[in-house]
C-alpha cells in the first residue's frame, strides 16, 4: 500500500489486513482509538495485520471498511483489507460496531506496580546501564510479559536456570526469590549475583529458617510449582509441607501436632487463605503463626480495591499475565461474587461479546502490570463510545524498598 505524501509507505501482501488509528477521507480525518481491539480480534481470526499511521480512502490497493458511531467523526472502527480477508475484516468490524455505546468505567486503586516490582525492575535497568558485558536474569524478573519483553529489548537475557549462564557472568535473581541451593550454585560458578528478591518474600524465607531451627514442621500455604513457593520450601525442605486447600489440610499427617507453624505465599487470595488457616487451626489447635501477615500489602490492597468496584460493574477486566498469581486472584474474586470477569494480557485480548449489554466496566491490574496498560484499555474502550471514568481508591500506598547496596554503590 502507498500512502499520500509525508506518510509511511508499506507493501501490502496478499492476505493481510491493515489497521490504523486514522482514516483520511479527503479533508476529513476519522480517528479510531479502538485499533487494538480490532487487532486482537483479527489475530484470533488468523488474519495477519500490518499497522500504519494512517489509511486513505483514495488508496485503490485496499477496500476500506469503516463504521462511524452515531455519526461522530471521533468515534469509529475501521480497517483496510485486501480481497483475501475482506469478509473476515468486515465481520470483525461489524462485531465491534455492534457493541459501541457510552459506558462508565470504574478504576480500582491501588492497581499496577507495587514497591517490590518497581525495585526489581529498577535493579535490572541499573545493571543494564552499568555493565558492558551481558546481564542475565534467572526466570522472569516479575510475572508480566510486557515487562520482560521491554527489558529483553534493552539487552537483558532471561534464562530458566543457572546452567544457561556462563561462568563468571552477572545474573539477577527475580523478585520471587530463590532457594539456598540456587545461591550455592551461583557461588560455585563464580557468578556475580544481584538479588532482586522482594523484601517481603525474603521475610518469609527468614521465617521458614527460624521456624525450622526451633524444630517446627512448617505448613506452607501456596501454589505448587510457583517460583516463590519453590524458593521458600528450599529453605527447609525436610521440615516443610505444602497445602493449597482445606481438603489438603484434612489429609495431613504430621509427626508432632504440638510443633506446627504455617507460612503463606505472598500473592494468595486473602479469603481463600483464611479458609485454609481455619482448617489448620481446627486440626492443629497448637498451630503457631508468623509474627506478621505473609500475604503482602499490595496483594491485599488490590483485592480490597477490586471488591470496592465489582458490585457496581457489569464486567471487570483485570490486566495481568496468566502466570501472575496476584493477577489471577484478582480475576477470581468478582467471578465468585457473580460478576463477569476476565484476565487480559493487554487491550488486544478484549472480546466484543464480553461488552454486549455492558454499561459499567470495572478495570484493575495486578501488582506486576505496567500502569500504561490500563490507560490503553480506557483509551481503546473510548473508541467505542464516550466513557466516563471514575477512580475508586481504598487506600494510598507509600511503601518504598531501597535498592541493594551493590546497585547504590555503582550509581552513588
């Protein structure tokens, strides 16, 4: 496709759709903030997409499919399509046009990055700025694909295990913490280790060591296979058992019921964890608890915030990656209360059928989700009709975690 003077040029291969946020029709300009919504639907329909800064109705290479909303030039859904995909593009545009309407949007607060996530990301950014040699990160620094992709584009090399890191190289441990065995391997290999573990995860590790040292069996409440759980269990593997549900508690057979303590993963659902603790107390009356709550402040705050909006919402969208435990928990809470809710990685994951008959949309995001992704959701839905945005704050977060000493020294 060739655009008019001053615009970008692109060759449109047969079988491609072209999307743009601007459709130029002579002297008129139609704008489409909902482009990302279309992109997601076309991707799911198997249509490859190219994106341009503008489309022109005068261009003969494409058929322009455009649907203004209520005659307003600033609200439209449109795309260009070569003949091979014209019908599919038409169906997609029609599906989104069918759910155009003014809506109210309720933004839960707090949402997005917590202090531990901000600290971990800043650690990787600072190390990338300071090192001329490759910087490796064991596991995802935080559980969000957008964060990981951004840091990878800036030079970070993400690996699953330390055997992928060359001897003597620099490696950053993720915010979820690691077991002593991982630290020992890094030391044996002569790796320069920079620890991005969240201080609140480190607190749970310290409790595990202390409880095991006094002779307790530790019941860890958490999700099997989660990196944080693996790291915590590694602190006292012979003294720790994992449970996820009250049913798991019923099956426990522990050697000394008088010497049992419990710990929890920091990103669990507050209500579900309370049910597990209640079952533990009923079975083991001498159960000992951590001195302070293990579920972190950010997880609790975000769960309280989604509860504050879900009763008024017809639909709740939770922005976060599917491997983010705290994001998954946020999407589960409205669903249990009977409110439709979906976990989305970004705007492109939203589906038109979710919005049919929906007048109020609640939006929140997990603690590892960049705040800009929520802004993109609001902007895209604004492309389907006028939106009124209301923010509902349940508390204000002021927590800040300092950087590791090695980072402070290199930038001091």
